[in-house]
C-alpha cells in the first residue's frame, strides 16, 4: 500500500503550476529523494511505491512535469515549446520553492533519467546523488536497438505495427493490440499490469500533447523531438555519486545504457534479472535493495 503524503500542492512556475507530493517531513534528517517520471508526458503515479523509502528517514518528493497529471496542461502548445531546457527549468524551480536546492538526491526513471542526467551535467551544488533508471544516454544509440527488439517479436507483430505507423493510424485498436505485445516483453512483464501503471497510461491517453511532441505514438516508435537527443559528450562532467539501473529485458538495451557507466566517473551499473523497463514494479524487492544500498552510502 502506498504511504499517504505528508504534504501536497502546487508551486508557481512562470505562468503555470507544478503539482507535487511529499512523503516524510522536509527538510528531514537525510537529503530528500526527488523522483522524476518518464514519458515525456507520463505522470508520477507509476512511481508511487518509491514513497516507501521515506521510512528510512529520507523524504520522497514526487511531481508531475508540466503538461501532465496535476500540473498545468497546455494542449495548444506545439513541439517547439516542449524542450529539455523547459523541464530543467521546471525542476530547478521546484527544488528552490520546496527549499531543498541545497541538498537533494535525484532518481529519474526512463525519460526522467535523461532529465536527471541533463541536470547533473551542470554540476549543481546541492546534488548529493544521482540514480538513472532504465534511461538511454543517447536516443540515436537507442533507436537501432528498438528495431532489433521489434524484429524479434512474434511473426506478424512488427509488420502490423509498421503498417499502421506508415498509414498514420497508430490510434487504432489493432496498433494498440500489437503494441502491447512489445510492452509485455520489454516495458512491464507483470500480468495483469499494476493499477498505478494503468493510471499513468490513462493520463497519457487523456492528454498526449507532451508524449506525442517529444516521444511519439509509442515507446518504440520515437519520431518526436527527442529522437536526436544525446548526452554522451557531456556525461564526463557529472561529479555526483551515480547509480545506473536497467532491466534484463529492458526496452532500453545495454548499448543505450552503457555510456552512463563508461563515461560518468565512478558510476555503478546494476542490471536487474527478470525485469524489463519497470523493475521497481516487476521486481520491487531487488530494486529497493539495490537502491537502498546506494542511498545508504551517500
């Protein structure tokens, strides 16, 4: 059961508002863990079980990035509005307004890991530790890997996907059914899918503005503005203690993750056996063990 929040609300971000929830007391005895969700365009819901880490005396902060969930929705904004720099500015603003900018740990999952690493390369003084979970260091490195995973799907599945992608009918039931074959292998291997994950899926479906602009119509058909984004040349600038996590069957394959391990000084990489893209839901005990060991060393 997810722990109830100690506080929740919104903070001003320019003309907009960012929704957050805190589990535990800020500032707390240990630097808070700030959780960055994926997408872009998902919500915090599927990461809520991480609130349990507050039992160790470390407050946990979840938030919904702009355009999603409880934060301001901006359905009329085009792809040029939704940039990495926008979400970096939103994160900086949140840290300042919650009064934790002088000491915090970031955990970014999927796109959230990309965002967390982009924050870390600037060497912010308050960053005490960095967890990059199931994230690609480079979209150009990752895209060919997705083609390999697609080609290994059961006969006919990838052909169905590509037919609908070419026709622009990715909102069809047939595309969704074929898409879920990939998702059950490489996104979440839990059956049935956890309700907290379904909640985030529903939020994306309710307002796919950010997801479609930056990512695309699915996890493996990335045609949005992130398709050319890479952090590889900047990773050596990260100076915070760093843990990298990925799953054995992850859609983000080792080739796309490896630069984090190889280029971030001192980074430690754990591959979670039996899990895919969401090990915190698929193998929560092992994920928590790996994460707690890292946090306890900070």
